[in-house]
């Protein structure tokens, strides 16, 4: 199969959806002339023109707000927020407005929009440009939250997000933009809410999100040498969450690790752990462990940031601890 | 930068017809202003006397001329965005009072099926009441996006968003106005300056005198008008709307009025200096309109009274309707969180 | 002991701290002339003057931002954000600025400030004025998060928050402002990070926060009639969290329910459940259950809102389910 | 509303002494401008040629006159707030280059112990560099609070906050400016208009021409100055600071300059139209200053060159220092999250 980078795959998704549906428009800082801070939207201004690819001032609330307004009128805006950190600026619009519109209107309003953003943990950006806090949006009914970990998923899920009738927060991983991977030719669509088993195994289950999926796969590789067969599951979207897929695996393995780039306390792993326990208590042979970022802001210093980040070794250690 | 704020003068009755204010339109305006007034009086009674309503409610009496004058100058398919003080916007957009009342009672027959409440009664897209945000200022950037869609549609529609004097101090206002100017969207930003944001007088929230002049910083067309003269609001809105329909972009319109009572229905507004309220009440838009059109012989007292009586019955009926309606069953709510198919 | 309402207790805390320390200043919308939307700051403008009790325009970012600046310069600002919903507007300032300043500066900066806010679930305010999402701030290292449930705690914890050297988000419960309760005379100080056992029992543990504490106590009362002795623990602050107190109890009872007003998915109960399981797996006799708000925005209709809210009956049902 | 923007003219060398620009001050200015220039050139080399530095870095060459002119007009105990493009602010505040360089290398000897990085090098309260935010616009409301504290302190200190042309479109700018005007805080809001926000030219971010005029909407004193004339920036800042020290409130000062290179160190800035860069480079503040002071005989080429050589050595030394320094140990980090006692 042909290989694309994560950002090429995203671009292909945007382009295909823009070709398919003239209601799809893009808006964000530096997405037009510059092609996006990560070049995801490169070439789209040239192809689709400034009406559909709109550069904006540095006004995150207005970016998301105007995307909402456009969506209310039937367009399908895809807004780009350059760093996830800036979601702290526009969360009124996404959380208190967009996510509640269908409900508050008794089902009359529909806000089919996507907010694309990315987190830059691991890119030596320091505390204010490395935050990853998907739990905020997981805690907001009315939103969908997507976390693609591979080029193929990035493409298929973005297409699904754009066609979705509800507001979707689509969180890309900055560190993965240049990652290459196979992406099927032609129409490739990955429905929201379907986990993928990225590797089969029976000794333990590792549920991982975003970049941590690759750490989990690397850990599984290492564990294999010790005779431990880890199953790696990537839920790919947090809301809707494919809990059934996780439960299936945990009922088989009895042991669960959750690998995640966000801060452990109050993070998304907590919800997975709590839900799994609620539904599969009797199947658990050991406490569920979370391998996540420690409870501190992200240090700038490159070597400290590396130590800070969850990685395959930390997953391996957790696995050994559980299986000893 | 746009040179200055254009101040729209009060419209003398002799000029009404020049502005397109036909008899029919004047009757509609009277009807709607009375409807809003009596509706709000009834709501206040339901809260304070009867104790049948609870929760926050921000009444708009005293401000009827703004909703009515502005909406009268718009097309019925021009979408509006409302705010926490939105009963008047809803009624002006011709949403039947019974639906608005049912919403206040939290009933399934309400504009939002009882899920929105007072601050969202003006969500009723069937009548062009597109959305209403209870977060001060947040409707403004949303209106920009609505304008973007209208611009693309090329059908000459414009959008209007209503907000208060307090809203101009929010970041959302700034970001929204700037983007609106840049994208030249057909949107009217209608500021209802009722002198107060909750307990805080407008002069205690900004170090400048003119709210309208704030728009100059963005390069939008800026207008100021007496918000108690429904004809002037109409004229200003019509002018701004025409401009927008011609593709000349957004207008920021400040309508000066007075909040007759408290911020919310329970607020006694004791923070207002003595004398001020009396002054404010003198400018009542209904009294003014009635006097003006009667003096000019444009409408008769009889027809005005008869409309008033009709409205009275309708408002009474709205309460009965609301009271006798059902609440959604809780199990239904789930289907409004995400799209579940048509 | 004398009784005060929750808001009187808060006011007393503010007043005492303002008398004690001239660096304490207040800022927020309608807190001066009007005395605060919930009258917590009533009389303080008259007593301390407009330099120390500052009404602001509707500018939540600037309220929190200017509080940060003042704190950086050694003042002790207490900012009021009228509804927790509006934290979605100023979270850049609290989360991306204040919470990270000490860390990013290598320990040089200190931001001793309090953001007081309240959530209005149960006050028929609809979807945009009833949100309660403490997990957002739990997921932010560098912040402290306090959730007082009684007048006495409200007073003692607010004093502790004001004297704290770190930024504290102090989340009051709108429905409790008029609740009366005993408050010790004189200096009354409740340190952050110390749970209180609000009721002793050995059959099961209920950890509850904010308003849910009262529902838990009511549930315990009902359960007592069935011979079930529930222990009710109120951690009072989420960060720091007194996990030890919870673990002590769970190790005794083996059964845990978490009662919380926030939305269940991705809420604070998830973190408590996950942590308890991690630390006390072998002591758990049953899955940990969460009694929380359902996964939807808050409906306006008063009767629907009542059905929506966690209450003592729902806690009782959960307890019966676990103990059957 | 304040009537208009006061445009501060370029200061001819004949007027230098009138403005308090002594020889000593001029030497300091030259030294600092050269220091910033050479520092940034070194940083660029460390990124692009040597590959020793990674992460984002926003260089400020071309903008030296703003940091230097403004800081020269402030007292050393006047706090400043910087932003993502802050190396120059740090150096102008007399933070030793080796500490700034060590921060870029992520070392414990850095201004932030290596925890902040390039966008936060100007956090060094010991030298009045109070804070630096990497979130565009966010420093502005924070500066208002700093001003509040200074106002209370009554010691005549003022605060200055630096931000770019892009920042004026953020909600934080609007809320902060309004509050600053209302509270009349002693704060200078210094906008470094380098014509670009990332790839976006200033005219594509607002529909008005003057950034300085934006301040009029808030009722603050508004000034505009040639940001490439260090003496003019100095004069404007001095005037604004005096005003603030007298209790007359905040000033919004637009300094017009040009971003000589890309937004970040890796950005080739190919989006700039041909010719523009050449025009921009002609206005270089260092070349200009050198020419002017030499022509006027205020400084000699020899002393200027000798300072330049001194700086060169210092910059080289800063790299050695940074490279040979240690990184904090990870286990220490924990103690910086919350207060752990003095
Ligand atoms: C962002 C935000 N801050 C505060 C509030 C609380 N609040 C609701 S209405 C209001 C006053 C609004 O004043 P104004 O904009 O003048 O409108 P008015 O109520 O006078 O119509 C306030 C402070 C809110 N809803 N949203
Ligand atoms: C709120 C926010 N939005 C976007 C960014 C990403 N970003 C960093 S710098 C920058 C451009 C800033 O332009 P300007 O304010 O003119 O400052 P300059 O870089 O030109 O000095 C952008 C978009 C950010 N850091 N913060
Ligand atoms: Mg008002
Ligand atoms: Mg710039």
C-alpha cells in the first residue's frame, strides 16, 4: 500500500471532502498563504480559493465562534486551532455554545463542525505549548473527541468527523506529522467510535491513545521477547468510546494498562479505568495501571521533556509489575 | 478608519411614510411592542406574585422599541441571534407568545421544548430566531459565521445579533467585530445600551463615552440611535441592512435606552441613584409611540386599544396553554445530545 | 455553636482575611456596589473601599489576568467569576498562565491568588449556567481545587485558600448559599488537602463532593434504616487530594460509591475510582460505582433538572446494588 | 474619548541631550542593540548551522531599537512583561547573555532553570523581567494587575508589556486595555508592529490602518513612533512613563518596525512579496543609529567598534557557559509545581 505522512493524509482528507462537498470550508491562523503551521492545509488555498480557505487574525474565540455560526447555517466548517493549548481561549465557544446547541434547542439546531488542533508534547515547546487535556472535552456531552494515531486513521477519521452532524474536536499529535504509514487509496473512511486492535495478544491489554499507541506497540515488541503477548487497542475516539472493544480484551487478559500522553491525575485514563472496573470487575486480576505524564507542567529542557514523557520502557515496567 | 459615528435622528411622524412606515407596519409595531410589554408584565407577575415561574429571567420592558424597530426593518428570513434578555426578540420575530410562555414553564411545547428556558426562548429557527446565547458576548462571533454563510448564499439576507452595553467589554465582542469588518459580512451588531450591566452602570465599565465609537476601531460602519424611538431604530436598521445587502459590510448600531427595572426579575435595582428611574421612565417607548402616532393622526386610539385588548387575551391564553402543556419525559432527553437520524 | 449561612461564612472569611492582611483585594463583576450576585461580598466595599473591592466590566479574562498580575507583585487577590461556566472564558489565564508560572520560572514566581466561582446546578438556570467541571482543573498540575460543602468548611477553606502560596480555584455551590450550619467563632481554619469524615460507618464508603455530600448524608440516613452503615467522606479539596483518608475507609468497608454533581464520563469520580483501585485493589469487594450527572447538558425544565441531578435515592440504589 | 493618536517624530541627534540621551546612555543603547543583534545571529547559527538548539525560537533582530529604547527610558525596577519574541527584552533588561543562552540550552543556569525555554527567557524578576507569556495577548491583562499593584505601592513605578501587531486582535488585548483605562494603571502597552503575525501581514488581520488608533476606543493615551529610531522610542516611552508616574494612566504605544526574517528560526518567510524585504532591511535600527551618532559626532567609531568586540566575546562566552552547564535533575522538578517552603 502507498505510504503517506500523517499530515499528507490529513490534507488528503480535507481535499477530498472539499471536493465532495462545497459546504466544507476551512478557517484558522496561517492556514491559507502559509499552508498551516504544520503544512496540513498546504495547497488548499490555491485549489479552493480564499472563500473556502480563510486565514484569520489571532482570534481563537472568533475562529471557533464563526465556525459555529457557519455550521448553524448549514456549512461544514473545519476550524484549525494551532495548538491545543489555545483551546483554553476558545472553550466557551466549543463547550458552552457548540456542544449544547442541539440539546438546548430541543434537537432543532445542528452544528456540524470540526475543530482541528494538535498537541506538541515532545517538540520542545515548553509548558504553554505542549498541553494535552482531552479529558476536558470528554467531560462535555454534546462533543465528540477524536485522537488519531496513524496516517491512515488520521485520514479516515477526519473524513468521518467532517461528515458528522455534531461538533467534533479532532486532536492531532504534533510529533506524528512526519510519520509515514500506509493509507489505502481511494475512499477511506473510519467511523467514529470504533476502536482498532493494533496488535493482538493474550497476556495483557494496553489501551493507548495518540502518540502513546506507538509507545505501546514498541513496548509490546519488547515484552514479546519476555514471552508476554500484549494486546494493543487504540480507541481512536474518546467520545464516542468503544468500551466494548476494551472490555472484550480485558475479559480475555484480565490485566489492563492505559498509556496516554496527558497528565495522569484527572486524565482520560482515569475514565477508562473506572469504566472498565465498573463493567468487568470480576475479570480483573490486577489493578489497572496508567502510564501517563507526571503531575507537573511540561519542562522545556529537551532531556527533561524526554524523561517527562510516557514511553515504551515505562509501559514495559508497568506490565512487568502487573504480571510478576 | 471610518471617520465617525453617524447619529440617526429621531424620526418625526411626517417622515414615517418616506421611511416606508406604512399604516400596516405601524399597527404591527404597536401590536408587537404591546405584546412584549404585556408579556413581560405577565411574566413578572408569574414570578413574583403567583410564584409559578422560577429561575433567572431578564425582562426587556422599556426596550421594546429596539427589538420591534430592528426586526421590522429586517426580512422574516433574516436570522437573528439573541441573548439572555431575549423575550422581546422572540416575540418580535413573530414567535407565538404561547410558545415563548411554554418555554418559560419548561414545557415540551416551548420554543426549545423546555430545555432552554428564559435565556434561550429566542431559539426558534422556524421563524428566523436562529440562536440565543446566555453567555454575554458569545453570540457576536457566532453571528460573524452566520454572516459568512449568508455572504456565500448571495440571496441578500443579513443577520442581526443583539447584545447589551456590558457585552462590548468582552473579548468575544472584540474578536467578532474585527473579523466581521475584515470579512465584510452582512451582519448588524445591535447594542441595546440600557445603561446597566447588572448593577454596573455603563460609565463604570469603560473610560470612554460613546459605545458606538468603539466600532470605529474595527473599521465598521457605526451608528447611534435613540432606542426609545421605534421609528428611528427602524430607520437606522433599514439603512444598515440595505448597506449590508449591497455587500458593504457590517454595521455596529448602538441603541440607547433604559432598563426600567432590575437586571433579573428578582433584582430590586436599589443601586440606581434617585431621580434616574423617573427620568428613564419618561422616555418609555410605548407611551412615546402612542402619543406620536395619535397626535399625527396615523393611527386611532380605538384601533390601538383594540390591538391591546387582543394582545391581552393572547397573553392570558399563553399562560393557560403553557400551564396545560406537558413536560418532556426524561427518557426522551437522550436523543437531543447527539444527532440520532432524521 | 452559632449558625451561619454558607454565604455569610464565606463573607466572614473574606472579611477576616482582609482585616488581617492588607494585601488581600477583591475583584469581579458586581461584587462591590451590588455586593455580589450571591451577596457573598456584601458590605465589603463599604468597609474596605473601592481600592480593595473592585467592580469590573464583563471581562473574565481580564479579571483573572489582572488578579495574576497583582499576585505576581505580592498582593493576594481574590477574583470572583460569577458562574463556573465562565471559567471556559478565562481558562487560558488560570490554566496556561497562573498554574504554570512557578514551574516555568524555575520556582521564582509565586501566584498567591484565589478564583472564587460557583456552579448553579439545581437552580433552574439551563445548560449554560449550570456546568460543573472540576476535572478540568484537577487535570492541571500547579492549581489547587477546593470544593466546600458546608458553611464551616466554606469559611475555613477560603481562609486557607487565601493564605496559600499557589493559585486556588475555589468552587462554591450555588444551591448551598442559603444553607445554615454551625461555624466556630473566632479563627477557624481548614487546611487544604484534609478530608473530613462527615459520618462514620463500616458497611460502605461514600466519597462525595460539594452538594452531593448532603445527598450522601441523606442516603446514609436512609440506609441506616436498612441496617447499612455508610461512611461519608468529603475530601473538600480535589488538589491536594486526601487519598489516604479515602483508602483508610475503603480498606475497612471494601465498597465504594462516589457521589458527584459533575457529568459522570470523564468526571472527578473517575479519578477517585482509578486511584483507589490502583492503591487498594485487593480490598475491593465490588466495583466502584459513581453516582453523577448523566451524560447530557443540564435541561432547563425544573422537573427535568430534578431528575437529572444526583440525589440520595440514586445513592441508596447504588448502595443496595453493591451490597446485595 | 481621547482625540487622536499622537505621533512621536524621529528624534534628530541635535535633540538627544534635550531628551536626556547622555553619552553614557547612547553607549549603553549601542551596546545593548549590538548585544541583541549578535546574540540573535548566534542563536540562528546554533539552530540552523550547528544544530545545537531545538524547539521554537522567535528572533527579534530588526526590532532591537524597541526593546532597547523602551527599557532605556524605564527605571531598572520598573517591571516588564515579555512575550514569545523576548530575547531582546531580556537582554535589554540587563540579564546577562549567558543566562539567556543557558535557558535556550535548557540548562539549570538559565533564567528559568531550563524549564521555560526561548519563549520565556525574559522571566527573571531579579532584573525586573517579571514574566513572559507565549500565548499571544495573554500578558496584557496580567500587566494590568501588575499596574494595580504599582498604583497601590505609590512609589512611582510603571510597568511595560510588549506584544506584537497580531496580539491586538485577541480578546485579551481588548479586555486588558479597557480595564487599564478604567483603572488608570501606570502601564505602557508597547506594540511592536513588525508588519507580520507569523505569515499574516498586518493588513490582512484588520480592516483599519492604524494600530495605535485602536487604543482610542478605550480612552487611553495613544502614541505611534518609528520603532527603528531608538531615540524616538526612548522619547516616546519616557513621555508615556512620566505621564503614568504622575498618575495619568496608561499609554498604548505602537512602534513600527520590520521583522527581518521568518516568524520562527526555521521559517524562510517566502510569503513576503518581492522588494518588501529589501525596503525593510534599509530601515535597520543599528545601521541607522550608528550612522546618526557618528555623523553627529556623539560617539566615535572606535568606541562603538570596541563595544561590538566586547559583545562578540560575551556572546561567544555565553555559548560556552551554556554548553558546559548542567541540566536540572528530573527529580528536582517536583518542587517547582507547588510552593514547598522557602
Ligand atoms: C461572560 C458572562 N459574564 C457574566 C455573565 C453574567 N451576566 C449575565 S447578564 C449580565 C449583564 C449584562 O449586561 P448587558 O450586556 O448590558 O445586558 P443587559 O443585561 O443590560 O441587557 C451579566 C454580568 C454572563 N452571562 N456571561
Ligand atoms: C493565542 C495564540 N494564538 C496563536 C499563537 C501562535 N503564534 C505564536 S506567535 C504568533 C504570531 C504573533 O504575531 P505578533 O503578535 O505580530 O508578534 P510577532 O511574532 O510578530 O512578534 C502566533 C500566531 C499563540 N502563541 N497564541
Ligand atoms: Mg445593559
Ligand atoms: Mg508581528
